[in-house]
């Protein structure tokens, strides 16, 4: 089970690094936690809301251990994220350079951190 | 299916052997009471501890996999002359790479097992001849992005050519091609099955398992031929009193067939519900 997330987003363990601005960044960068929420929403769309209804998806949620995602669903999630965030987020290149252990231990927070990194460039 | 099993759990199975030689188990125990009944029939104390430690999502797929594996092994051993046997008498373990192995009251050494699950469907395949792999995937609408992430350009040409009905871009999905997602899912499942037969699984590396050919309902992955079958399965929980029709979900099952192409004039025709779905 995913641990309950009661602390502020920026202090969650495994959370992406907090950005300097608390308010919406004028450059269009997402607020802290916003990308995590988007990833969580797309996870629900990919594996089905009926399966995630009882789960509290946060940065520490593991795709394999907590969500039981199959590899085909992980690819489907990558496709959904690519559609949502566009060409600035290159999942094909990112996934290609990851090691096996990285993929097995992949969490919502790591994917969100990668997206935020791409969007901030 | 469930009722005869509950009366004679040491002589009946819930999973059913398919004509193509693999076992199919449909999850029809969606409420907690009937799920608990399945857990009690199929697991011993150690397995129940293992089961209880998992989250609800993991419990469901774990139970599906264990049950279909135990039913497959029991039916196989009965066919070899074994006496009645309860599911708890069959033990399913995993090696470090995740490949399953079995032990049972009667001789089960040399029995190769592969298990897979997707949504409400569990499948298993057994062999006494060597390692086997099986996979099942629910067919869902996928797009170009999925195809680009999962397959090489050469594989995408096979994916497109298989339909032979796309006059435009040879690697693009086509709105007029309703079987595109079936073929795409079949190609993915074929990779999974071949990777599992090798004892490793896909491990997030679809590129290590190259599809080089697709002929009829057979797909070649590296040097391994994989057979695929398309199933339409109604989702569980349908109310028989409701008059509106519930659309079935489509699944693809893929299993390794060995290094040679099986003879086309197979003695018993494969019961594919969509013959030639890939061509």
C-alpha cells in the first residue's frame, strides 16, 4: 500500500526538487505537485479507475510494487504522458538509457521529476 | 464451472484447458466473499500470509496466477494417472528471475510452467519438453506513440504490412483498420511470451526481443515462433436481468510454439475466434 501523504508536497520523501517559486512560474513551469497529480491521473486512465480507486497515488508510489503495472501499461502511460506534455518530454530517449533496476524501481515521483526537468529547460 | 469445483475440489478445476493446449481462468469472484472462498480453497497457510501482505491489486493478480497454475498442474498430473489432489497440494515457487516452478505430491519434476494475467483473465502453459512462455494482454486502443515506444521501424512495418490495407504511410495507425490494436497487442504479447520462455521475462527491454516475421496467427520473435489467439470475454459482474448488451473485452493470448513453424494443417483446427486476425 502507498503510504498516506499528509506532509506538504515539497517535503515528501522522493519528491522532485522544489522549485524556487511557490506561485505559478511566469515561464509556465508547473507548480510543485502538479506534475505528480497529472501522472497519477493518467495512471488511473491507463490501468482503469476501478483498480486505483482504493489507492492513494503519490510520489513514492511504485509502478510495479504498488500499482502492479504490467510493462505494456507502462508503455501506455509513457504514450499518454507524451501526448499530454508534448515534444519537450522525450520518453523514448529517456527510457532507452535507463537500466533495468531503474525501470523496476520506477516511482511516480521519478517520472514527475523527469518531466519537470524537461519542462524547466 | 465454480459449483462442481466447490463440491469436489480435489477432482475438479475452475480453470479450463483450451484446445490449443493452455489453461484459461476467468476471474468471476469479484465480491470479497467469493474471493475469500477462492483464497481458502487454493492457498495454504504460508501462501495466505504471502497473499495478505500484498495490496488489493497485487492480491487479485496473485490469486489468478496461482489458481490457474495449480489447476493446470493438477489436470496434467491427473492425465498422467495421479489420484485426486487439492489445489493446496500443489506448490508454485519462483526463481530469482521470477520464472515459476512447481512441486506436487506426485512426480512433477521436469514440468515447465509459465503463468500470465491481465485484468480478469489468467492463463498458464505447461510443458514436459522444455521451457515455455505464455502471455495475455487486454486489447486497448493504443496510438502511434505506443507503437513508436514499443517497436522498431522494422517491426512497425511488419505491424502495418500484416493488414495490407494501408495505402498511405506504411507505419501509421489507420482509422479504417479496426484490427490495428489487436495486432499491436499480439506483437507485444509475443515478445513477452518469448522472453518468458527464455526464463528472464521482458525486463523492460522490448528491443532485445525482435519480431522478424508474422505469418497468420504466428509471430517470430528472434528465433522463437509464438502462436497467438484472440478471445472476446465478457467482463464479470454483468446482471443477467439487464437487457442492454455488455460489450465483451478483447484479449490476446500468446504462447511459445518452439523453433519451428508448426504445420499449417494442424490435426485439430485452432479455435481462434478471429481466424487470421493478424493477416
